[in-house]
C-alpha cells in the first residue's frame, strides 16, 4: 500500500455530555473577543459561496475586519448559485413527524455512518435558524396560498422538510448572503477582492497568517495577512473533468493548504448525482444537473430489453422496468443519490441513460401544476437537448456532483493548522460517505452564518499575533514558490493543451475511481496518474504571459493541483476496502449488489498528511463513535 | 419634497418629461377639439378664436407651454447626452424589440419642434400663410390646405406627433410608476392623428371651403 | 457543421474583429463549447486563445455574456450564451461575437468586461438589513403568494448585464429595478423600501449608466425575462422617496 500510518487524531473540541447541549456548551466555553477589540482582529475569507459569503458578512457584522476573495468577477457568482432543489430544515411545519433528532438521524444514516455525530446534530439544530435568517433577508421561498412556506420531499427522507425557491434555491440563498456581504462592503468592514485567486497559504510559527494571491486581471502576485484564514472554496469534483461543478471550481486553495500541513480527510468520498443530462459528444465541457426534486413526481425506468431501439413513448408499460420502485419499494424513486446512481449504472450505460418520466404526474396533476413545480427545469432540459419533457421522457444519467471529502476539521471547523478554518463543501465534516439532497446548502449556511462566527473568537482571543510582512523569510519563500510555479507553467511551452490533460485525467478518474472502484483499477490509476503528471509538466502548452488576464494559465495551475489530489483520492479509495455511501468497492458488496460496510475495520475518518509530490502520504485515523445512531445496514427497501 | 434631488436622477429628469409631456398633451387635445369647430362653419371657428382671446387664456397658455417645451427639451437633452456617453457602439447590432415609436422619440421630437415653428409662422403670426389675416382663422386654414405641399408637411408632422404620443404616453405612465397597456398610448395617438388630419384633408377634398 | 466566427479581439485600449472559419462543429455543442474548440485550436497553433467569462455553464451564474450577431446572448429568447446551442444556427452562418459594450462596462480583454458597477449598485442598498441571528421565526410574517411570486420573478435576475448591453441608452434600470422589486414587494423589505430605491438609483446614475426610455430592449434580451413592470415599481418608489420626508 502506498502509504504509511501515523498517530490517530481525536477531535479535542467536541464537548462531552448529552448531544443536544454540546453546541450550547461549546459556545459557552469558547472565549469571546470584546466588541471593541474585534476591530483590531482580521480574518481572510476565501470563496464567496454560501459558506464564504455568509461567513464574511457575519464576521463583519460582529465587527471583525474581513478580507474576502473570489476568482469570479463578482461574489454573487460562486457555484452555490447553481444548487437547484432546496434546503433542509427540521421546522416540522408539516407536522409530519420531523424533528431535529430525525434530521440528525437521517443525515447520519444517509452518510452511511461515516460522519461525526456531534457535528451532524449541531447541523440539524441550526437548520431551523437558517430558514428564519434567509426569510428575513428576503429570500423568496416558495409559498402556499395561505402565505406560509411550502416544502417538499427529497431523497433519503420520509418527511417533507425541504424548503425551496422553484428550481433556483441556491441562487436565492446565495443572493441573500451576497446582499448581506455587499452591505458590509459598503460599510467598509469587508474589503472585497474579486477576480483574485488564492495560490498558497502562509503559515508562520505554526499559524495560518495569510495567503498569496494572483490578481487575475493584472497577473500581479501579492500577499494578504490576517489573524485567521477561512477557506470556503468548495469541492473538487472537477478532478473528474466532467462534473456538474462550474468550470472554475478547483481544489487549489485546499490543496495548497494541505501541502502546508492541513490534513485532507476522506478524499475518495465523492457523490455521483443520479439525474443529470447525458454527455452528447467529445466537445462536452460540463454536465448539467436536473434537480433531485424531479424524483418527487418523475418515475425512473429503462426498457426491459436493453437493446430496445423504440422511442420511449412507443414502449408499452409491460416492456418498462421501473427499477427503483421495484428494488426499493419503501422509498421508490426517492432513494438516496448513491443508491439511485449505482442502480442506474448497473442497469444502463452512459450512452443510453435511463428515462425520467412525467407522464403519470401530468395525468395526475395536470401539465400546469407540473409546470409550476418544475417549469424552469423542463425549459433547461429542452434548451440543452432539444427535447420537450412534457411530451417525451427525459433521458438522464449519473454525473459527479459533490465531494464529501475535504480538509479535516475539528468541531470548531478548524483544520490541523491553527488559525486555518475550513467551511462548506471544502471541509469533510457533516456528510460522511454520502450527502443527502438539500443538505449542502444547509451545511454551507450553518457553517458560515452560525458555527464559524460562534467559535472563531476562541482563537482570535489570542490575537493580534506578531505582525508579518513580505520581508518575513517564510513569506518571501512562499511568494517565490508561487512565482516560480507560474513561471514554470509558462516556460514548458509544450505541445498539449491544459484541456487535453484535464480530459485524460478526468476520464481515468471516472473509469477507475468513479461510481464503482476495485483494487486493480485503482492500482492502475495510481500507476498512470504520476506518468500523466510528469507528461503534463513536460508537454503542457500555456500561451501568453503571467502579467495579464490569462485564463489558460489559471486553468493550468488548477489542473496541476488536480493531478496531485487525484493520486491521493486513489490512495484513499484503495485503502478503504469497504463500500460505504458514494464509495463503492466492488469487492465489498452484499449478494444482491448493495454496498457492504465494514464497521469493524473502517469506522473512521481517514485524514491524510502530505509528505511530498508522489511520496506516500501518512494516514491519521479519527475513530468514529456512534452513541445515538446505531450503525445498521442502510435499508431503503 | 426634494425636487432638486429628484431632478438630479435620471428618473427625475424623466418625471419632468412625463409631467411636461402630459401638460402639452392636454393642450394638444384641446387644440384638436378646437380645430374640429371648423366643421361647423367659418363663424364657429372664428368665434371660438375670439372667445379664447376674450377670456384671456391665450397668453397664460403660451407661457405655460413655453415652460413645458423648455423643461421637456432640457431634460431630454441632458438624458440624451448621458445616454450617448453610456451606451456602447457595436460593429454589428440587431434591434430586437424597441418599437419604431420608441426608437424615434428624439428625432421625432425635433421634427415636431421644427413644425411648431413653421406652424406658428403660418397660422398664428400669418407670415407664411397664403391668406395671412390674423383672426380670419377659417379663411387662413382653407387657404393653407388647398396646397398639397402644406397638407403633406402637416401630415408628416401630425404622424410624427402620433408616434411621439404613442410611446410617450406609455413611457410617461411607466416613469410615474404605473405600467399601463401599450394600447392606451396607441389609442390616444390614433385619436389625435385622426382629429388633426381630418381638417386638412377635409379642406383638400373640398369638404370644407 | 460549419460556422465562421468573427470575434472581437482586444488586449489594449482598442481591438478589432478577427475571422475564424470553423468546420468541425456539432449542432449539439453550446456556443461556449464552440469557443472552447476554437481556443484549443488557437493554443496548439501557438496563438492566444479568446478570453471570455464563463463559469457554471448552466445559465444561472451570470458570468457569461456576449453579443452574438448583435443580440445579447444570441438569437434564442430567455437563453444565456452558455445554454445557446449551435442547432439554432444554420450551417455556414457567419456569426459576429462582441463583448458587452457600455461606458460603465470597460472591456478587460477580448470578450471579458468589468461589471463591478453592478456590485456597487447592490452595495448601495440592494439588501435588507438583518444581521445574522436577529431574525424572527420564518412563519412570523406570512407573505401573500402573489407577492412572493412577484418577488421571485424579479429575484431571478442573474446580473449578467445583457440588459445594459442591449439598451440603446446604456441603462441598467432593469437590473436595478429587479433588485428593488424583489425586496420592495416583500414585507421584510418594507422598512428600507424607499431609501433603497433612492440609493440604488443614485449609484446607478453615478456609475455612468444612462436613463431608461422604456424601449423594452432590456427585457427582450434578458435571459430570465425580468419584466418592465419592475422599472415602473422602482420609479414609483423613487418618486415616493423624493416626495415624502426622508425615510432614512
């Protein structure tokens, strides 16, 4: 095995005692910073999605000096904006038996018992406050005729706890956070740096003290310092080249932090979303998701005969296999994502896809009601494929969507580098091995609005730390490393585009470390990735200069980091010889093809320590303790 | 009420244009109704003219109109200057929506202004009128519209006014905060065009003489 | 399928249209994927690729935007450039591609423009002042469904700038009005309703955008179909802000 094992880690900040009061007690035990002193404490927040935007705004409201960074031209464009379906909250407005405990239970179970109970419970508790906050900000959630909030069901839940704003929930929540952030920018408490990309982390005397950034317009490389650094830079699904992530989504910020000492947890836990629009050709640049909410009313089926060439509407009922309803009668079309995706993969392939059919829903509810619920999604589908889903079933197939893994954080969302906090999708924390639908928005906002602002004072109470500037030897070294890398990328001047390398790496990862993994495939990938990486550094062609807007240069830096991350993902996938959630090892399955967990050997978080490019990483285990939810075989049938 | 503050905004200037435009529209409607008295014979329209002078509304109306024209023009000029600075110039540009009326507001306004000058010299002062006797309204009108080129000039101007009113009515209500149906603007424009054009054509075809 | 792309190339203060014949395209490609294909070709032949903004490529982030044959986001209604597919063009078409052009949107490079003026307009008042933690229960204030729907319709704005690019006056009133309407029809947005309208319009004007003449170019170019009624609402709120005593 290409790794070594180091000392186990324990999260020292989870308070003991009843789980219901842990968050209260942690907030009470955390030290506070006097309001007058907060003006002299500074925080860097990288990323302006739901987590980063809400954190920057809230920290500024508390009085801290905040610097916020994003690579897009405006903080409003972070990829949280593309989340369609909704946000979970244990409001129990429906009186259908929901509770904080049930949301907690569903999330731990949905994550296939690979998440930290205390964190998940806190998430469920905070979920109710998020909805209040967002409504007060003017987020136009869907409402019923009585003026109260509407909810719907999502995969992995039997209650209706998902709040939504048509198919644009992420956009509306993000605009709420963005507006709060702009308010603080106008008030002079947040210094905003759009079109600026973080390229490295500055660690001085063991503390995260700043970042090195590149101004994407001028190309200037510069430093920013603060008392703490918060990474809210999202997930790394683009390692697969084709995913539902935005084109710019990347791992650079967290990977650079990992290289500076932050442990990377569960990198192999990636989520494949079952309902995406299939690939139409080699030119495909990204995949588009069709919200999971469609499975509320759409029925998933394939022709019984895989070679059936008839148009879907010509296939009679008797020749259709509604495989999710057949295999999982209790949850039917609403099984969790990992289960739906794998079922689709087992029964069909990328070219054929599976059908998502609304004929029954249209017959039952009328086309108008269906349009009100899903109109914009249907339009989007038609725009991309040219087919009308009111008339012919949608053709869908799974695609990479979310990464549960990320930088390891403790209960305070602090990484293993003091002063470095990681929030939202960038951390590994709340979703275990599989995230339930409508939980990403919940986690991002919980982290940004409530958790981080609630505990960061405990660290900042020790600040201000000794001033650092560009003349500090560590800072100078970090700067010159970044500049050197940019120079090297431009100097290779080879014969292959960045895109061609990314496509090849993505294909390899999808084939060997995608929906189903096995030892032989992962070993093959571990051989191939370093070769491809070496080739990249010898043959990549990056035109232009570093002193201007150069989108190829940006892409090259990101793909270079994906190469290093890809290797770690395969190491992690190979070492975890069990199936759980989004990580399915074909060696570990039940006789009927379901994921077979191995709690005796793998009930831990795998947190990896970086030792050098191509060098075996060190595994640190955080044992998972389940006191409130007993790990069982996840059953949705 | 913060009039200066309001006027400083682009919307405030539009409000001035909407209000002054409404004032001028009101005048145009009254003017049109007055014109229609020509169909009741020379005495009716000449008497109407005398009556207007007798009750002393002529000069106050002229002053008010002049103020409206000035404000309307200044605001339009300022907005146009700002728009010219703001808008981009494309190598290749295709119009998608904007109606003809909406796109010709500025030049339409200029055409109407030029016509008003001619119109005043023609039928108010009488210099350019073939008859040109102040007070002999009916005779002046009949003398005018026997000539095809006068009818043509008048028609062009009235149509320009119609287009201006069509978009102006809709745009003004929008500026004042109410979205109305575009049909209202069209209806007003068509009515006014028909009312104004009925006179020259009646004279030209010999219906009125 | 074949297309000839005439693309605006600019790296300094001025630029020009450069013609690129393309003959290896597929009707299933999005317009941006066609640019990807072109860029790969340019890079391998040692030329600089065309810079263009894009990110989500599913029509929601608002990052992409370009004039395609003289129309913002191209010929398809309610569609962003990233969602525009080549099947809407005819084989052999000549397609002219230019950046958004407006004084407040300076060109950064090729098709990339600076839209930070939009952020400033939002910062001027496009928010509800509710610090984290101060919110009442979400059901404390029911919102009539028609109001919620109107708010949503306006909130669908993605801030792409097509309205400005299409406007013959270089006005950003549709963008400004969309935000003012979104927040102004909700009960939560009432306390700051009039000051919001005043402050956002002031910033709009200060940023150098032109005034609205209600031509409707914006709404027909808008990929999200934000209606012109939002502008009337904003105007009404602005009038109220200036004709009653200060709301602040």
